[in-house]
C-alpha cells in the first residue's frame, strides 16, 4: 500500500490582470480534448468595475495565451458569481453560476448556446450550484450547495436523479462544494460545512467518508477535488490553505503548501515595467512569519509562494496537477511523481 505520494513543482501560469493575459480570482479550470485549459475567473465582488474581469481565459500548459471571452452581468451568457466549469465530449463549455442559479452553455470559442436552471428547492431547481462535472455518458452532475444535495442532469437540464439532505450524519451534507467522478461511476463530494469527503456509488449509496485525520492533518472547509485512476483523492483544503492528497483508504499521502515563483506572463510584464521589476526582485517572497502565532490564512497572505485561497485541483491525465490559487490570481502546476 502506498504510504506517501510526491510532487515536484513545475511552474506557475498567470498573474493578476483585470483583462487580457492573466487571471482575476480563478476559481476553477477544465481541459478540452485538444489540451486547451479553460480558466474561470470569478473576479470578486459584483461591482461595475469588476464585470469585465468575470470571464473565461484560455491558455496552454506552456503558458501560451489563446484568448478570453465572457463578461459580468445577468443577461444571457453573462456571469455574476461563476463557480465551476466543465467540458463535455463535444468540447462544449458549461459554467455554473451560484448567484444566477443556472448553468450556461458555450461552444469551444465562447459563443453562447443556451442555459438552464431555476432558483428554488423543488426537484431540479437550484440554490447555489457550486461544482459541475460530466460522467462517461455526458450526464452533468452538480452539487446544489444551498439545497445540500447532489443532482444529475442531462446536458439540456433534464433532471435524472437527486440525493442528499442537510445534516451532519452519514449521507448528509452541509453546503457541499467540490465534486469528482471516477471512470467507474463513483462520486466523491467535498462536504464543506462538515469538513469531510464523502464517497458514493452512482445511485447515491454512501460507500465511505473521510474525516478522521489527526488534528494537525485534518481537512477544514474542503473545496474542489479530483480523483486519479488509483483512487487517490486530491482536495483543495481551502480552510488550511493547502492541497491534501488522500489514499483510497483516506490516509494522508501528501500535503502541499505551494511554492510558486513568477510566471512567464509576470516576467514579461516586469521586463517592460523595470521599476516594478526591481522592487519585485528585492522582495522576500518567503519571509519568516513566526507560524506559531499566526493563522494559516495570515501566513498565506504574507508569503507569496504559498497557496492563498486554493479553490480547485485538477489532473490533466498527463501527469500534472493544477491548483487554482484564487487569491493569488494564478495556477500552480505540479508534476505527479
């Protein structure tokens, strides 16, 4: 049985920009069949100045910027509080919006196609849809966070199944956030308010839950998650500012803190803005902040290389782990060893 798993930091993609070659609070990401990375920018509070920053950015693992599309608003194809992005087998792009209580559908170039979703708690209605993912049959699974349940839809929004209710007992949820599906059809849910991961069969039968780590390793407010072919679970441990990797039995295999350096995009910016570049080169990116007297979030705010607000973790099937480092406006990329 594997007792540890190791990772090598590869590089960082992105830095803060309101529009253009960069990100603004990237909350999720997805890959299409050609390896294009679609990055969903939430862009913080819904103020007029931030609306153009609520967008989808497209790039490659080699940091080639391919463009962007979308804007903030409440009209068709616009975003208000976008939460998750998924891509179907035809490379259509689906985006869940917690505030607008809907799923919007676009082609691979960002052309708006359709949308569905109605606010409420009745069958098939939505209240803060937090995470979406496709299964092998192109059915769309969704964590309906405000209704504390998991929903399964056809691509055009016809409800196929629903399960879950509010609570802290087995099979219950308290604001479920992340969702991951295995090739075999199993469903993993990050149960945000209950600080645990739950593992289900495709028909909603609880298989097991993972919440029993020791105090120093315990998960706190889990966000996005992924599962690899060996059954290892990758969790954006939002409350602890880390990424945790659990084995199929729930044992902790690795804990990543973040170790980012500047991306190529940032380096290009500083090259044409030398005064800022000079200040950057003189800054201490990993200061000693006396961890015993500071909370993890305070440390992450002061140590730029660390994760700050990790919201999503994704595997590309090519041996890379991507972390949406939301409050640092970047993706950190690791090689899975």
